[in-house]
C-alpha cells in the first residue's frame, strides 16, 4: 500500500500540498487529476524522493520497485529491443552473472530465477510493447540514436512499461503518442498487474484504464472510486451538498451572532449569550467548492460565408521529394461547416495532408482548388518552439495587428485568456497550457474560414480541453482535427478520414470501430478498410453527424448575433466605467455642465446595456435549446 499522510509541500515559496492524505491499495490503478500547476508532478517527485516534504510522510513497502518515465529520451547504439530489455535490471544482472558463474548450485539458482521472471520470453514481450507504441519489426532493429526525440520518448515509455515495476508512475504518457498508440496504451494499462498512478488529461484513458481517481485541489487529495466520468458526477454531487451545507451553516452563524449582539449586555441573558458565543467558536467551517475560473478559448467567426466547397483536391500527389510522394491520388472536398478528424498511424501522412490544406505545402501533381479569399488558421505543436520567449503576449498579438488600435489589441488578448496585465507577461514565463492558448489565439486571430488543429491538447488540462470542445462546436467555420484525444474527436468530429497506405479515404465507422481495428493488430489499416462496411448502426451515426452539421449551419446567424451582442456589451461596460471614472474624480465640482452631459451618457449606456442583456439572454437560451 502507498500511504500519503498529512503531506505539506512547497515549491519556490508556493504551497502546493497542505495536509494532503491518501491511501492507495496494492494493485490499484489510479488516475491523478487536477488543474495545471496544482502540484501533480511535484507529488510524483516527492514519492520518488527527488524532493523533500516540509511535513508529513510518504510510506512505500520497502521491497517495492518504482518505475517512472525517464525525463530524457534514451540515446545509444543499441537497437530498440535491446534498449527496452535493459530496463529489467535484474534480468540483465542475472544473464551477465550466468556467463561467468561456475558454482552448480548458483547456476541452478540463476536459471530458476530467470525462469520465474520470464527472462527468455522477454524479447518477445519487449517487441510486442514496441509494436503497440507504433514501431514496426524493421524499426525495432534500428539503433535508438537514429530516431527523433519524440520517437525516443516512446522507447522510454516502452522501457518503463516493460519493467513492470511494483509502483508505476506515468506523467502524461500520451503526449508523444498518436491516437493509435494512445488506444493501445489505454488497453495495456487497463490490464497492468501491479499498482499504477498516472497523471493524464485524457478522459477516455481515465475512464477505461483506471479504477480510482485521486483529485488534487486546493492542496488536498481526495480519492474517488471509478473512472473519470464517475468522479465528475460524484464531485458535482459533493459540491452541491457542500454548497447547501455552507449556506445552512451561514444562516445558523448569523442567527447565533444576532442573539449574541442583542443580548450580550443584558444581565438576564448574559449566560445564554456566552453559550452561543461558544457554539459559534465550535462551528467547523464548511467550505463550499470554489469555482475555478476557466478562461474561454474563442475562435472569431469568419466575416462572411463561402460557397461550398471551400477546398477541393483532384488527383493530388503530395510529399517533399518528387520521387517519393507521401500521398497519391487524393480526391477530397471540404465544405464550410465540416468537422473532420484525420485517423492513421504516425508517418502515414496526416501532417502532410494538414499542411496541404493550410497551403504550406504545394502538390507534386494534381489540382487543389480553394475558395476565393479563403482564410486558414493552422495550429501545430512544433509552432510552440517558434514563439519568442523574450516577447510579451501583447507583442505577439501586436505583430499580427500592426495597424489596430491599442484597445483592440488588448481586447483580443483578453478574448484568448490574457486580460489586463496578463497580456504583458513574457512568453518565456508562461506554462505549457498558456502557450498553447496563445498559439491557438494567434492561429485564429484573423477569423479564418477553416481551422486546422494538429495535436492541440498536449498541454491543456481537462477543463481547458472542455473549453476547446465548446469553442469548436460553436465555431461557424470548418475544422480539421489531428489528435490522440479520443474524447475531443468524438465530441467534435462529424466525418472521419483514414490516412493509410499512401492515400486518404472516408472511414464510415465510428471511433469504437477504429479502436477495434487498432487493438486487433491492424495498426496500419489497408486502403479497403476506408470503405468500412456500412452497417445499420453506422448509417444511423452518419445521419446524426449530418444532422449536427445541418443544425450548426442553421444556428450560425444566431451565433453571430450572440457574438456581436457580447462585443457590444463589452463596449457599453467600458463606456459606463469611463463615465464613472470621470464622475468620481470631482467633475461635478469642476464643471457641472460637463458632469451633467457625462451623467446623461452613462444613463443612455446603462439603458442600452440592459436592453442588450435581455436580448442576449433570450438569444443564448434559444441557441442552447436548439443544440443537438
């Protein structure tokens, strides 16, 4: 059992854990969740002994081994299978000793132990893990040093999974995986035979691979039975009960205080007043759940609708070397309100296709037809490295809006989650999630008709991912998604395209169908799988996707009206604040005539704001009621 008892932990003067306690049973599979910056990774470091707690304790059975994903990717001349096999330190030590041992009794002990730990079947097990994470048999024989950093991190993940530690600690293990690798990992972790503690923002992994959720919030740890969906429901119920209890206690506190204030000085009631003062002191505060403000992610709506299709590909051949194209004979079209998810293992051409749509790659052959004045917003993870660390958020936005007024640039910064002084923070001081928000905002700054998001969720926590889903579902333009986050794809995508075997074909099944293909061993599906058999259930889901697209198109004018109203309300609030500042600065004494004029302006703005708010509430209710 892993016991965390009354743990207090601070980093750089910030208190992360304060009296945190939890007991994790041996063999439990636990998902550690919490907002970014709450201290999840620091808790892992404390469990491993990398940092010391200020008070409290962490107790781990003395014979337990701890497996943790390496911070640096492996890099050496050994092939991938050999690199993974090295993770089993006991096996390597026994094999080395077996070569030099001369004592028959010791040789027998070594061979017995090797048999007990499955040493001779270990290469096959290592190869199976590597295959599940996307490495072909040929790749497994290549030196580790030949792979890029992201692929070598997959090797590091394979190594820690292979070690089968008594306590396995995984911190965002899907960050370097594609959807196929994520689906395999989810299935593998669901069958992990020992104790697992995983930090993840992937809702599907937390629903299917773990049986407990450990929630870190406000420095405390709370353990919930079940997966993430069960945790979310239980937490919501607890918040409702806590809010009711806090409200009831506040009423009781006011009643007691009123009695004390009324009768404290009255001799006949002094004893009763003293009694109630003691009752007040004994009241244990019930803390209603604090509402964490999750900044919205906004994609501005395109200024005008385009006629379909907005992009059409006819016999396109794409790639980077004429003699070795990545994609051949691609025939596709994108309509103004499409929501398309690209499926397929890494290396099959998803990013190549995305660059083709983003007009960052020209076709080697064939024809790409784009609508006139088509605007495209493109987000890719590698662009995070292109942000200028020494410049502020404001400077990044100003560079793309050189002619805009100061207020407009500041307003745009606020719309993407950097209000007020937050816009002046240097990019180098931002967290990964904040950088991702900034890049999403920069990518969509000019209200594109098509947004292309290539792994947008890697640095976003669950609440931020929910905000992104809400934004995508309300966006009036088209969207193309490449993501390992299955929940995002299921919530947003209306169409699935399979990128495999050098081409792109529609996949008429759903993500459950695709998951079954991946787990059955079809990591790289054959082209004919693109024409997935149209069952009655699949036909129904396809009809649901078409209906969702139709509803979005019908609601687009109402959505734009709501957005325009929100902008107008923001301007009116600013006008009222300006008037209040003038009136509160002694204007009546200095210039009564001007003060009267400002008062009229404020009254007019307040009246207009009230009318606009009523209209906005009516339209918002109509919009939400019409959503499927």
